[in-house]
């Protein structure tokens, strides 16, 4: 999305709906959703799971970690899951 269009859309929602946007994660999600689709061409179910894992991962915070759908193990793309596998959760 173009920056000017995004700023216009966000400012319009503030004026009309009294909603203030604080985070924008759109471009990352497009990239990661594409990766999820290309990595799982054999299974729509795995594709869907990978997309939801990405969504929850990107919405995660330190106070509210949401990594339950991220792949487990030391070779995961999720740093939280890697730390969990190495028993180093407190050091993230």
C-alpha cells in the first residue's frame, strides 16, 4: 500500500470512527503469507495453519506471547520457539 494512501485511510478512520491506529503490520504479512502459500502447495490445511501462525506471531507481544501456532523446535523461524526448545525462554 502506498504511504500516502495509508496515511489518508488512517486519518479518515480517526475522524469518522474515532479509531487511532498504533501498529501497521500489513507489508510483512503479505510477504509471510506468500511464503506460507509457497511452502505448502500440497496441502491447503497446512497452508492455512502457516498463515494463522504468522498472524498470531506478528500480533504477539512480550506481555501477551502468541506463539502456540508457530512451528516448534530449534530450527523454527520463530525465535520464541527456538528459545523454548533450547530452554532459554527467560532470555528472549
